[in-house]
């Protein structure tokens, strides 16, 4: 259902339709509820999230919590190696497991994690409503062989391919290994969430089967990337396992391959506002399956 976003309204964030890339201004808020009535996030943190488009919180999870999550991660890594389920995504040039989707649905441990009280309270504060899990995934980046994720805005894909109407969603990346500058941590462009980089190229059918291994459409052009980086620079928040990175759905981000011996595995939970439920994909194509984009 289209709810608050009636048909016939022009698309505020058209992408993969023009022949030239374009930089559009964000028309949506970043923080949807500024009045603080809890103690899980303070004014300074909320402000920093709004300005930069992300918030890094060290030691958000205790060592015991991390140990439980990591044991489950290891279990999923082992069983996924031989599984043919579509939720299991492999590296572009090998059969090594790259990502496993819908872990909040298929694993009790990650289901519990997705409903974590202190975490979801922060998310509800930022998005100003009740929320639900739009997507979850583990990204495995083993030492030596873990491959990169090229620069992208998640919202660009979720809007075009999944029909997410507005920028009212965020990701929480939970570090399950220590993150260093050298083991392929997430890199972000602080402030980039205020600009929408409209990409070129029409999305092929069933694009997700390729894009989750290596993305080739919905990729920002070099000139726009250079403009963003010149304006804002690049940050790579790193910390111990148990730290979390909350980031806006339109924040430009990516990560390099991991040629270090030390693994880097993160679990991502994407929360969307219940007032921002998915409509038909803006590409006009068929929606992606539910394990990538929940439609209830
Ligand atoms: O296509 C997607 O939905 C996913 N792709 C990337 C590269 N990041 C966000 C999202 O998990
Ligand atoms: Fe992403």
C-alpha cells in the first residue's frame, strides 16, 4: 500500500533513469524525533548523527554478548559453506561465502539481537516511529580473501529496486571481530547523506543475483564521488568487537578487500519506519525477494 506517499506524486529521488548522473538534495529529515525522553542516546549523539549521518558507539555489546553472537556467526559460516539456499551469497570470483541474508528471520540468536531493547530504542528515537527489520545480513570478510564492497548509498538501491519511498531507515553494523584500518572496515563519507547521487544505467532483470556479489548498477560516478570526498573527506570508524555503527540509509559508504590475516565479520540490521513501508519498486521492475527486502 502506498500510505502517505500517494501515486502521482513525482519521485523525489529518481535514479537509473537519466543518461547523466546528478546530485540532488535530500528532502527528508535525518532525525525524526528530536525530543529526548529516554537515556539511550543523548543530545550530542543525536546531533552528531544528524550532521555526519552516522554514530559510532564503542563497547555497545558486552564481551558475553559478543561471544554468543560470534559462536552463532561461526555456526552459520560452517553450515553455509555447502548450502545452496539463495540467502547465501558467494564471492564474485570464488565459492567462498560473502554474505548470508535474513539472519534475523532464520537464527534465534540474531532474531533476539534484532529486537535488542537498548538498540531499538535508539533506532525509534532517530526514525521517530515504530520500526521493523527491512533487511539483515552477515558480511564475512575473512583474512586474505574477503572482497570489497564498492561505494554506494543503500537507499539508492532500496528505492529503485525495493520501492522504499523515503529516507527514513538506517543500518546498524555490529562488529563481531575487532575492526582495524587494515582489515577492510566500513568507510563512510560524513555528511554525504544530505545529497542523493542519481546513478545512470537501467537495472537489468533479477539484478540482485549479480549485485550482491559485485554491484554494477546503482554505482555512483567518479565525478560525484570526487565532489563528495573533496567536500567531506572519508572516515573509517574502527573499534573492538561489540562496537556498533549506526548509519543513515543514504550515507555513501563502502569497504576495501581484506588482505590482512585478520578476519572482519559484521552483522547488519536494517530498520525501516513503519510509516515508510515499501511500495512498488521505482524501477518499475519486479520487487526483490523477501529475504532481501521484507514486505511482511
Ligand atoms: O542490495 C542491497 O540491498 C545491499 N547491497 C549493498 C551493497 N549494501 C546494502 C544492501 O545490504
Ligand atoms: Fe551498504
